[in-house]
């Protein structure tokens, strides 16, 4: 039986920078490099009889792109992804802050 940890390690070797930055694209003389926020997780195990299993998963959220026009290089954020992350984050932070204030008043 192959070692699950070694197999997962081989597959995860392509993560890191490769999962955060996409392949460079040239469109009408403009160079674009997409950027994403990504994370992943893995798990595995076996029982006393030697039966084992494992699994993993990951997410990637596009957050923008580096755009080069001539000598000008700048980061252009993805507004839709920003709002999709910022609105739930603001709601959770507001809810937590209201509970902290309520606890401090008691």
C-alpha cells in the first residue's frame, strides 16, 4: 500500500506560488498576470486492519491581476471577489463586536 502522506506531498508540490499567480497572458500588447488567494488542506488515516484513506481539498478566490502597459505596472483588484469576501467578513465582525460590547456592559 503506498504511503498516503508521500502521495499527497507529491501532489502538493505544485501549490504555493503556482496556485496564487496564474500564467502570464498577452492581450493586445498588455501583459496580464492573474492573482488569487488560495488555500488547501489534506487528511488521511488508517485503522487497525490496515485499511486507509485520505482526501483533500482547496479553494481559490481571484483577487485581481497585475497589468503591465508599456513601462507602467499596477495591480487591478477584482471588485466582485472583494465584495463577495468583504460583505460576509464585515457582517461577522459587526456581530462579534456587538456581542463583545454587550458582554462588557454587564
